[in-house]
């Protein structure tokens, strides 16, 4: 399992978690066209994305989420607060999945566990990705690193 940071700045954030078969996008704060171009540079077609997990509702994390979800029928996962405060556009209800911190969700054999973080958003979270061999964490825009966050990150490889 590998982590690729596709873009990370105040103008956009997007990461890819992949084991070569399962492809999970974390945030998509760029246009759908730009996301597609960047994914193809990594030899991942957007129609091979299994899921998009959203950390929080700010546009630099969500700009292309709805576009990719609609065009490629990709499930979107976000906390309730992130979901209701995001503008994903006309994404069908069947594609939206609300997640809760500390509950693990299975995406084709990769366990994804959201955890709460500190940020000026309605219900922000980070994610732990675990395939039984490797643990990878993503915690963007974290205002304060708490002991709880540190304990979640314990044992992660990236």
C-alpha cells in the first residue's frame, strides 16, 4: 500500500492511497480535469477509484469531489458535518456515505478509520488506512496535535 500526495497547498489538496488494485482518493481540491490528469500520471484511471474520503468541507479539499463522483460513479465518504456543509453538487444519495470517527469501514479489503482532528471546520477528520500489512494516516489541516491524535498515528508507516 502506498500514499501519493497529488497536491498539497492552500490552493488544493488531494492524496491517493493504493495497493495496486484498490484506489482511494482522499479529498479532491482541484478541478475534475486536473485530478484526472494527475491520476493518469500515476497510471490510475479515475474509473478505477473505489472511493473518495473527504476530510472536511473547505473548497481546497472538495472542489472536484462531486465532479469525479458523478462522472465515474465513485462513492464519497464524509462525516455528517462535512457532508451537510460541502457543495458536492448533484451527487446521488446512493453515492454519499456518512462516516463516524472510530468506526472502521471496509473498502475492498482496506480498513478505513476516521478520527477527529482540530480544525476550523464543522466536523473534520483524519483517516487511518490499514490493509493488515501496512497502516497509513492522513491528517490534514490539523490545528492542534492532541494525545488522542498521536495515539491514532502510532504504528503507522506513513
